[in-house]
């Protein structure tokens, strides 16, 4: 049995499947506003950027 077939077997036999995801998931989805003044960040947070000069949501949160 190859690895793919083995995985499918385990998935079918499972009562539940838990998927864990970290901050890389949001970044991969294009939500790149956590650590930089990206276009998405500037679209929604330009006022705070202009007033407080922090780049990214986390920098603003910790300021």
C-alpha cells in the first residue's frame, strides 16, 4: 500500500480530523497586513499609519 492509499484509509476510518494552522495560513491567503504596511494594511489602516507610523497590525498592537 502506498502512502496516499494509506492516508485515504486512515481518513475514512477516522471519527474526526483536526487541522492545525498558524499565521502562515492567513499570509498565504493574501492577508499580509500583520508585519508590514502592505497595500491591504494601507487600504484599511492608513489613518493610523499616518498618525502613529506603525507598520503592520502587530506593531500597532504592541505600541
